[in-house]
C-alpha cells in the first residue's frame, strides 16, 4: 500500500482551526430562533461548515498533489458556502457578534485555502 503523502503546513494546525470553526457554527445554529428560514439555512450551514474541515483532513491524507488540490478547492468552496449561509441566518441580537465573528473567520479561512492552493500552481 502506498505511503500517504502529507501536505499539511508546519507550525499551523489548520485541521484544529477548521474543527473549532465547525464547533462554533454548531453552537451558533443551536441558538438561532426556530423560524422556518433559520431551520433550513442552519441545516445547510452546519453541513457546509463541517465539510470544510472534513475535506481538509482528506487533503492531508491524499496520495497525490492532484488529489490534495482538489480537496483543498472543495474546502475553500465549502468555506465560501458557509459564509453565504451565515449571512442568511437571522440571529437574536445577542448573537450578532458571533455571526460577525464566524463570517470574518470564514473569510480568513478562504484566504488561507487560497494561499495554500496558490503554492500548488
């Protein structure tokens, strides 16, 4: 069986950061008012936010550069999608700061994934 090639950057645990992003999204969604739109948008948000980290883990376990790049692109796409769903949610006033933080974090993650992918061009 071929040895797994790891492309994970040193001194920076992006797997942990994406896990924390997904956990904070889950907590945020659990605090949303139970309106029909928040329920549907929240489901989409939870899926997309979890997919960010899951695909990055898959990228780190990839067997080729091509596979790593594909998974990295999916992570970036899911991060962008997470931001979209975050912007559609309607939190209570006390959760607006958390919404803003998560939108900002999604932007930072998109830039990080973009920078990683640039290195493989």
